[in-house]
């Protein structure tokens, strides 16, 4: 039988609680207990040991923003190449294992390896047959009307046409990564079955960026897989603050050089205003050859030198090698009355 407290035991316990000799257990917080308590103040997060997150959320956001630039540039390049509007946008960016990435790909598909001498490994790019075959049909002069998507490996002609698309993708990818690190991407071998390609161990963490491609009445997906070990050496450079700052400074200097170069070759008209006066319309109509127009400005006074109609300098009129010339004295200031 369970022990039953009598009135004396209850009074003794209440007295001990009031005096502080016995602690009230109402404020205790236990994570592991047979009885569930209020754990609102405790932060508990699930952790999957099969999928460790080796890239921070800040670095993932930087990677996503970086490849948004790649999507825009690649879409613009394809639009000009195919003579039709091609829209590419990033749909998702997440971490997973390489085996999970491969398991989610169709077979057959367009699976290409990406080489980069600056990286410690290879990347891979998968383009869905739902969009790669309409692109090939467009290159061959088709209209994509009632196009049949074959469930087979690509032929040699289709592979060569796909490589022309991949070359433009590599150029856009290299341009997008230029703000972080100078990397020269190039496509390598192509396979139709992604299961036979192992660029990293199956449990290795990879970053997968999924893109949506739309072309007229066709749409499909594209997936870029970046193994963590390939970018591990400079992963710290992907922090959003330093990356955006570096990109903005580099972009400003780049545009400064471009604009300066364009302005340096611009042709400007320079004219010297010797003097100004006013006459009536009747005097203008009666002007004849040999007439003199008299001004109040002395000949020894400096001449206003104008660039594209805007007065900039004061100059003396003279002669140089038998030709009339103006010798610049100084720039015009706000105190000069010209």
C-alpha cells in the first residue's frame, strides 16, 4: 500500500516550504523527463546526423544571390542565341547529400561535368529533357509544336548542340563568380544516366541550386550541384557582407574605367567668343560686305573660350605657325563676369 500523509506531516511540509528548507519544483526545467513540462523557454532543434549543415545560412544566401546573377546572364545569352525570349530564375537552394541529389534526377537526362582548375573538385549540371529537347528543336529550325520528348540517350548531334548551350552557361557562370574568385569554368564529359557518375562520395554534402527555364510554350528545370569540398577553401569569402562590399567596390571601379575610356574618346567642339554686341533687325538687313560691327570690348581683353557652348577658360588671341590661335590663361571662376 502507498503511504498516506496525515495532518501533522502535511503541516510539517508546508512549514518547511515557507521557511525555504524545501525548494518548490515548479520552476525546474527538464529536457528529458517521463512527464512533459512547459518547454516554451527552451530552444530545441532537430539535428539529422546523416545531413550535417556545413554551410551557414548567411553563406547559402550569398550563394543564392550569386547564382541569381548567373540565371539572368544565362537567360539573356540564350535569348539572343535562340532568337526568342528565355526566362531563367532560381527556384531553390539547399544542402543535401550527393546520393539524395542523384536519386532525385530523371534517367535519361542531360548530365554534364563542370571542370575548374581553381577548385578542388568537379561540379555537375543537369538539364531536364523537357527543356533541352525544345532548345535543340529550336536550333534545328523547329517550332516546338507537338514536340515529342524521347526517352533515350542523346545522339552525337544532340550532344554537340547541347555543348553550344553549355559553353554559354559556363561563360555566364564564370562571370557570376568573378566577384568572389576568378574561376574559369568549362564543361567536361556528358552522361545520360546520372547514377553512374560519382564526383564525390555518396554521403558528401553538396549544395544544389534548382533553376526554372521557360521558353515560349515550354518549361523545364536545371540543377547545379556544388560539392562542399570544392569550395571549402574560400567558403568564408561567401559571407554576404564582405561579398556584397567587394562586388560593389569592384563594380564601381570597373564602371569607372569603362566610362572614363568612353569619355576620353569623345569629340568636343571648342570656340572662342571674341566679343558680343546687339544690333537692330533693320541694321542686320542692311549689312553689306565691308561693313564694320563695333563692340565695346578692347582688343587686349581676354577672350572667353567655350567648350560645347559652355564658357570654361579665359584665353588670349594670337597666332601660331601662321594660324589664328587662342592661348589659355586660366579657368573661369564665379567671380569673373563673362
